[in-house]
C-alpha cells in the first residue's frame, strides 16, 4: 500500500472518530441533525477556547469528558464478586 493511501485511511479514521463523539454526546439528536447548528456550536467552542477564559474552558470540558469516558468504561467492565479470602 502506498504512503498516501495509509495517510488517507488514518485521516478518514480520525474524522470518523470525531464524528462519533458528536453522536455519542447526543448533539445530533438534540439539534435534529441540523448541520448549520452543529457547525455554529463548534465555532462558538473555538471562539471560547481562543478567548480570555480559554484555559478555564479547556479544564472544565476536559474534566467532564474524562469523567464521561470513565463512567462509560465502568458500565462496560464486567462486575466481579467481592468475596473475601476467608470465603465470607
């Protein structure tokens, strides 16, 4: 496979993953799949990140995202029985 094909597939996968985040966050349903509204919200986010409170927004949003990913992982993880070594 040629290098440009590999790079194109990497880029395609990256874009698909980013689109998946939009769906996972519920944005598509909440906006009725209105592409202009979604794009406008993303532009608003970019403006916020470039603004005076950009660092604070990064901290808040990253924390919320990490928490959501952790919660999702907990739901997927198989539960184990908490039996003590003495059998009780």
